[in-house]
C-alpha cells in the first residue's frame, strides 16, 4: 500500500526536490508550522521512504558514458547478483515485457561498457536477447551513488574466474579492467 501524503507532506517533498539543502525553518515558514512539527514530518517521510536523498555523481555531467542495457533472461536474479558489487553498475530494474531486466552501467570508456555487455551478459546462458544503448542526454540529473575507492579483493565481484590481465579485451586496451581487483587501466577510480 502506498504511503499516504497530505498537502503539507507534498510541499515538503517538493521543496526538498527543488533544493536538497532547504532548511527546515524555511519549510516551517512556508507551511506556517513550527520547526519541530516540520522535523517530525521530515523524519516520518524519511522513515517511510517518501523522502530520500541520494549523493553521488552525475555521470553525464562528468563526461562519463552511461549505458542502458535491456535484456531477456530466464534467471534475472542471477544477472543482478553478478553486478551488485561491480563498480561500473549504476542500477537495475526488473521490468515487464519482452525484456525483463533494465540495467544501467557507467564508465569513462564505451569499449569497457561493450566488454561488460559482451563478456558478462550476452555470453550468459540464461540471456536470450540484449539491447545495448548509450544514453546521450538526461532530462533530469541521474545521480549514481558511487564508491570511488572500492574495497580491494583478489576476486572480482562479478565472479568471473579470468583475471583482467589474462583477458584479450584488457590486453588490447578495450576494457579498463576491474577497480576492485586492482587490475584497472583508467583514471576515474
């Protein structure tokens, strides 16, 4: 059941959407409420998920490439699990229709994005169809929470057994490699 919002809640959410740094005093003045009343409403809205803040990067503003990958898989959870810890993974959605997954990836290199799609998605036995597109522009900011200093591991989060240094795409400088394993040839991470 969706969270019920009244007009005051809608105003609070709208004010935060217009200016994430808006003060609760400014909201209180606009709503003719006390600041503690606004604080209680904000806390409730955050608790229910009606008001969320996201801090991260705007890949398109930073000159990075953003890929939208739509695919059909008989084991969509397996695909999502493969990318949960991947530094290049922005977000994923289970969707209805012919393609049951919509994934977003970002990188400083289109060929790295192609390597991810070709090496991990197209080659997966549960995947029957893939549509790979580069996003040209965004109407609203698309913010991606990102860890620019990923925790290092000898095993990549995607579970691939092949080390980047042994991969022809990496050797040919078509793929930047994995920042988690330390086998990375880029400058972003």
